[in-house]
């Protein structure tokens, strides 16, 4: 029995290299097929579609050439930090293999991206590093040595999360711009208990909506104010025209307002119409300007308010709510 066991083990050991070689060959073939398809996609300008193909190819059969193409796709799709990291990796791999030309190309590409990188700095408030604290960035662990260090990240949304035993999990979504700036996130003191809490970085949407929108109200104030200015302007224009028409009527009458010919009567009628329009314009404009002032100076107070201008025969009114 002992000799039988030794015999079977020997057979297994002899077959293992063959199995590994077959598996390696299969991986290489699959990697080559994926790489070829990715290159076709890149030639067609479909860099985003080529990325998963190159990633899979690199996993199956790692190589500097595949990584160089992946870095280019990242760069073409605005993932500057990912591209920069891959170019740096190509530099390292090429240096080890003695590929000087590829090393120089990757070094040049990485250097050109240095000044374009967006960064994210994560720190923990003083006293916040409790026992078992775990901080992640987009699901990846953040080492304590990284706290306060601006780390290159791809532009776009990122989620910072912190957790610890006996504490509520805290998270924040921060939007990192494409311009070469540094976004900063500070993990606060974690609250005792279970569950989750979420914060929003300055300038991001936390999901909460204010009682009233100050910016919307100020926009409405400008619109209403503009209508008021137009109204006052029309009032002034028609007032001047009415004055001119009255002068024409007086000139056409021998004894104004009596003994007027057809021309004098027409001028007098025009003057009355123009005077009425002028009055309405001044009143409506004044009401709108007053309403605009109210809207502007009460914007952001949280009170419910609005303005609506109503014009009817012989009446003007200002009312409404929002």
C-alpha cells in the first residue's frame, strides 16, 4: 500500500507541470484575443469600451504593453489618476525588463499628467482615531499614513466612509473636479450606536431640500423688477405722448375745449388714451418694483411667500404665495 501511494503521488507530480502549462497557454490565448479586440475598439475611438477588455487581458497575462494601452484609455476617458498610476507601473516594469523605449514613453506620459491630477485628502478630526477605526475611499481601505496626504484620484464622485466597533458608520460623498485642485474631507467623531449617518461635502447635494429656495426667489425678484422697470418706462413714454397730444388739441381748437374741429377732437381722444396707458404703466411698474424689493430682501428667510400681479378694469392687485 505504501508503494502504491508513492506511485500515485509521483504520477500526480509529473502531471502538474503539464496542467499548469496548459492552463497558462489558455490564459495567454484568451489574453491575446481580448487585447486584439481592445485595440480594435481603440482604433474606433471607443476607449471606454476597450478598458474592461484590457483589464481582463492584464489579469490573465500581465504585460507592460497591455498596461500601456490601458493607461492610454484611462487618459482618453478623463481618468487622469488611473492613467498616471498605470504609466508609472509601466515605467517600473519596462525598467526591469530593459525596455528603454517603452520606459521613456511611459515616463513622458506620466510626467505630462502630473500637473493635471486632481487629489483628495482625507483626515480624521483630533481625537477621532478610536480603536478599530476603519476608513475607506470608494470601498478601498485608507491607511493611517495616508491621512492628510493629497492622493491623486480620478475626477468625479467619491465616497469616504468611516466605521468602528460600537459606532455608527459615517459616510460622505464628495465631488472632485477635473481641474488640478485638492478636495479635503475630515472624518468627524463617530457617534455611539449602530446604523449609518451621511454627510455632504461643501457644494454637494446631501439630499435635503431647504424650506424655500433663496436663489429661485431672487431670480423671480429680478424678473418682477424687470417688469416693473418696463412698466414705469411705458408710463413715462405714454405720458410724454399724452402731453404732446394735448398740446396738439389746444392748437386745433379756437376756444379749448370748445369749438374744436375734427383734428382737435382726435388729438384730445388720443391724449386721453395715452394718459390712461401712462397711469396704468406707472401704477403697475410701481407695484412690481415694490414686490421685487420684498422678494429680494426676504429671500432665504424660510417663510412662504410669492408675488402675483393682477390687472383688471380699474384695478391693480398684488398677491400670491409660494
